[in-house]
C-alpha cells in the first residue's frame, strides 16, 4: 500500500528547488522521514534525493544551507551518522559528509 504523504513528497520536486528559507523550513521533515521511514518502499525517491543533496562534495558552498546554524548542521551530521550505522551504509562520500556537517 502506498503512503500518500511519501508519494506527495517524492513527486513535488522538493529539495533541489528550495531556497535557503525553504530548506530551513522543510529540512526537519525530511530528516524525520529519514529516521522513521528509511526502509519503506515509498520513501525511496525522497530519501535518495535527500542523501544525494546532503552528501554532495560542494556542501560547504551550497547557498541553500546558508541559513542553518551550527546546531542544525550538527543535527544533519547526526542523522547521516545514524543512517550510516543503523543501515550499515558504507561510503567514503557519506563519511566525508558526516564530518563536513560538523564544521
């Protein structure tokens, strides 16, 4: 059975189109989804975009994250670290992102 909320998030464009204010507002919902529904079939598209966005090598210069404070950046690092450990994700790109968000 398909979850309408996940389907809506997956097909509205979302993360790639948010400006800094939109990112600061919507990112907590995406991070919550990553923690609570990572393995659900309908979460796949949403989480793939989220993970790609948060592990990009240009994250330090990405304007969309310019309004995040240190605590918010640390939260992103913690979520990525949780996902890495819980789901045994192995990726040098993910490891670098976890450290990058701590800065």
